[in-house]
C-alpha cells in the first residue's frame, strides 16, 4: 500500500514538473524525506537550467518588464522551457505589443519541460517539443466597461481557466473531454475583464511572424479581437479550450 502511495507521488510529481518524481525517488532513501526532496529538487532544477540549453531548450524569463512567466511557479515547476527560436518569437511579439502600448507586460504560461521530445506537459498533450507556448490574455480593471490595463495581472491565479464563454458551445458533449468548465475555480478569480486591444495586438504580432505556423484561439474570441488569417485557427473539439489563453506553435 505504501509503495503504491509512493508510486502515485512519483507519477504526479513527474507529470507536473518532469524532475520532481526523480527527486522523490532520491528522498525515499532518507529519513528526513521532505528536506531531502526539496534539496534534491533544487539541485535538479539548477542542473536543468544549465544542461537543457545544451540540448536545445532555454527557459523563458521568470521576471522582467517586457516578457515573463505569469508567475514564478511556472519556473519553479520547470514548465517554462522552449526552443531558442520560440524564445525569440515570444520576445519579438512582446516587444511589438509594448511598442504599440508602452508599459505592456506580456505573460507566458506553459511552454515545455526542459528535456526530451514527446514528453507531454500535462494537461497540454501537444506541448512536448519546446515548439509550443501559451500566452495569457491581457486584462483591464473593469469587467464590462473599458477600465485601465492592469500590467502583470490575470483574472485567474494561474493565468488559465478564466473562460470567456462567448457565444454558444460549439462542441457536442463528449467524455472524456478537455473542454473543462471549472466553475468551482471562479471564487478565486479577480473578475477583471479582457483587454482586447493588447490581446488582439499580440495575436496579430504572432500571426505576422513567419516562424509561427499556428495560433489557436476559440473562434468567438478571434471575432471579438478582430483577428483572422489562415494561421489563426480553432483547435478542434478534442483539445483544451482556448477562450482563456492563446496557444502558438512554430
Ligand atoms: Zn498550448
């Protein structure tokens, strides 16, 4: 029974952070398990920052005024790795938005893990090669009207899952589904509104970049933002919904 418990912990930590399961495996050999786990994870984390670039994955910045991860948690959990090319794409797009709207902070969400092709970043099955990245929407301080832009703020605490729920549900009910509702998370939301000008500018900057092959946003969101083009697509009903963030791939 205990072994099953440890196996569950190892699998969960591996799914969430790639290297956390390994740290737990090391910690199992020691009595002060939690302390050893934290030390082992810190060592693996530091190692990943140095070794991953050798294998073609670099971390997105965890701080900064132009482009950064939505929270440090993405960095702590090693979910902020992308190819050097995708890092450039993200920096260029963030710079374009900030030129049009000075003071804009572009927030990145999940990228990929530091190592391996084909190791998916749950729950995004496609984020497995460093060539996919999610961006948070930009928000303003009034849910319905046109309040001021809020730099560095997202409606939900992790940037994901504040669904706009525009128009009618286009997909038939299915099980299992990645089109989650997650209404139970709503008490944690700030109830700030989407800032469409900056969000539209980001999508347009990404669409203009020849290195970007696809951008996923839900069709009613694309309509609201006034963006269109052959790169801007609906991801289909069998993938996660995209009325809470923007997904791009090279
Ligand atoms: Zn994505």
